[in-house]
C-alpha cells in the first residue's frame, strides 16, 4: 500500500490534531440505516477542516524543529 503524507485538501497544510479515534458514524440514507467502521478523525490546525480515515491509513510524522 502506498504511503502518502498528510495534506489538507482545503489549505494543503500538513499539520493536524486528532479530534477522535475509533469514531463510528451512523445515519440514514433513503430507507436504509448504516454504521461505519471505526474511523480516526483529524482536524487541520490551520483551517479547521475535518478529515476521516479508516484503519488502513498510516501517518508519518515529520516534526520540524522550531527551537531558537
């Protein structure tokens, strides 16, 4: 499986915080109810866009050192 670095689809930022882990979404579509598999929810720290990933997603962390 290809590994890709995190990039916000709105602002292209690579910084995000975890908003939730093992989140399941439920809902209704027409006359059917559904429940998703557990998801990881990330929130972009720049623009606030929420991104949802399943368990197959792997994240790499590249920490830039901002120490003065």
